[in-house]
C-alpha cells in the first residue's frame, strides 16, 4: 500500500454517531478516518462539539473497529507503531472526557424503550417491515402492535444493542437519572426484570430531590413483575413431576337467596374473605331491562364497541372495534342465532362497560342498588371525583363473545346483575395471580399469558397450583366478584347486564395501594387518594336492609 499501514483503534461507535452524525438507513456506517482526526475532535470546544453532535438512539449499535490510515515509511513502521498507539489512546480518552463534560452540562435525554423502538422501527426499510407482517398481531391498537414488534428477534437484537450502548454512556458520563431509566425500560421489555428494577431504582434515587413521576410509576410497575417472577420461582419447587401435573377441578360458587343473606352476613362470609357469591331473589329494577327498553332510552346514543384480539396487551384482551348507535347494534345482534359460531375477524362487537350515568342517565334512574354494595365509599367523595359517577355500566353481547382473564381496576370490588341471557364465569383467588403468568405491559392492570380454555401444563406448569371456581350467571341473578380476583367471562347466549365497581373496608388496602401508584401519573387518582386518606373521611361500614333507589344512593 505504498508504505501505508492501517492502525486499528476500537472506539465506542455511539461517539462517532454523536460527533459526526454519520448514519445509514440501517444504523451508523463504518468509518475510515484520517490520522489526527480524533485529535482534532478532542481539541474542539464544548460549543463546537455540541454543534457537531447528533444524538442518535434508535439504531442498533454494535461495537466496531474504526480504521485510521496512518502514513509512514515502511522502514519506520515498527519503531513508531507503539508511539502512535499511545497517542491515539490519549486522543480517545481526551475526547471521552470532553464529551462527558458536554453531556453532563447539557440537557441530555434518552428516550424510554417504547419511544426508542417506535423510532427505530419507523426507519426500517419497507421490505423489512413487510417481511415481518405475518408475525405481528392483527390489531389497529398501537400498543398491541408495538408489543408484537418488540417480540421479533430483530427487535430483541436492537434492544440488546441499546442496553450495551446505554451502559457505555453511563461509563463515560457517570450517573444519569434519565439514562438509568432508559436502561431499566429496555431490560423490562427484554423480560430481565431484576436489572430493570435495579436501574429504575437508581434513576429515582439520582433525582430524589425532584423525582420524575413517570420513572417512579415505571418502577412500581416493574416491581409488580419482579414480585410475580420471584413467587413463580419459589412455587416451581413445590410442583410434582411433570407426569403428575393437571388442571385442578373447578369448584362451584355459592348461590344464596337474598332472603337468607343479610348485609352483615354478606360482609363477614364473602366480601371480607374475598369469596365470590351469586345472590338470587333480588329486584335490581322494577322491570327487567330488555333490549327494546335500551333502544327506547338510548337508541340514538353512539357507543364504541369492543372485540377480542389475540395477543392484545389491552385489559381483558379487548380493543376498540367501531362506533355505532345503540339501536343499530341491538338490531345487529338480535338477528344472530345463539348457536352460531362467531368469526373472530368478523365479530359483531361487544357493548362493554358503557357508563350509564355519564352516557344515558335516563336508563340508570330505574336502577336500585343492591343492599350489599350500597355502602360504596366512592359515593362519599366530592362531586366530579374519579369513579364517583362511572357506574353502573351496561353490557350487551351476542353468544360466544368473551372477555379474557383479567382483574378489575384499582383494587375495586365488582358486582353484576344479569337481565337477559347467561354468562359463564371462571374465577381464581388473588393468591393465584402469579400462577396465571401475568404481564404488565402498559399499566398496573395485568394481562395473562395463561390459556385456561386449553391449558398447556408443559409450558405453564404453575396452573397445577391454582384454585379455580366457576358458575353460570343467569337472568335475575347478581354476582359478587372480590377485589384482585382474576376472572374470565363468556357469553353463553345473547345477554344484557349491568355492573358496578365499589369500595368498602373489605378492599380498602388494595385500593390505596393501587391509587398510590396511579397517582404518580394521574392527577384525578391523586385527588381521590388524598380524599380517602384524609383524617375526616368517613370509613364506617353501613349496612342496609333493602335495595337503595338510585336517587337515594347518589344523595
């Protein structure tokens, strides 16, 4: 090469990206730099370096060798090689020092994993995206699609490279709350939860005087996953051999007449012990709420239907499907046969958890609140408070639609009254939650990997340790579902029902624990938490002897 040799200096590639802004569609290019260029960069002022810098975080980065041509006489190569190697190492160290100063004195930000992955994926060539189309969920929900992208091996590789890059940044610039949080978020999506928690704890500690509420919320969510994982590891030791694993026999839910169940007995035997129960012989309305009655009072209202999406990361695996008037929806499902098999891709939709006080007050006026749930603490909060006017809500569905395994929000208890049709419910006690393989992809409410319709104990052996129970909830019956209790619901026929969530002493601790986490990112949760924890808040249980008219319940 005419007396020229190439001397190799290994430099973390993100330094080249920042300082030179040289990239390709697939990430940083390999650079060949003239001798002395690193010295020029290291001699730049902080301002000059900042002007030249382009912070790139969305591309996969791999440690690479940068070849620096150094012109020498062939006779002097061996004599000067060591000298130049020392000089170049000093140049790199000088550059790192100056860059560290620049980053520490500027507003340096690293995005959390969801933003970083979304940016990286958006920059991928169309042929790459098209190649993986069949591997992604059939969903229009951005969180579900992004979760599917994160499961791809190409994305997993990118996230691992980002972990390496972020670790290198910390080595150069020292402790950084933002970078620690970003690193923790990547570990979480790689399902390496212990280091995820470790780095998020560092992020919060480094900014303890003014902690980022999102970082604290993320730490709370990851801490839930860490606890689940530790409980699972511990439980695995108590399993028998794989040949003896089986799904436990489902137990029956108690069915009790309201004539034999006082409010005090209900609290002592069921709600305080977190036991579900079906209550019969209750009059929740003067006359049953029929589809025609709903059309009369709410036919012109526009609702957003839900449908079940496989691998959805949304609560109960339900996502928005379409908007339609209540009248048109009821006409649609009235024409369906209960025996017909629903196509998941052509589902008629589910009118799910539609708030009557908010959207159709005329319908809610005829409701009477069952005596067992009338002492709801939410009604003791100020007008306009979170959840105070959210329920009862309406459920209308054809046969075959399901809400997959889920837990009701914010640690609340739940009741449902069926006016038409029947529903199959499957329950698990709150203590079984780790054995159902929960994930917390986007919120404090888990989605479950366990498939209880077709259990596979080879892949999910902890199902062997669960304590399931089931019931058929029919017209004229009311069901109580305890706080924190995972459950799945299947509509066996066309059905009409209402439900409500409530708070009393039986789930008080659950509610406060969930509100403390949600309050970090939701001002209304913070307001509700402040009311509940006020020394003047009335926490006395009130027991009623009969159902309470709606107007009295709200007063």
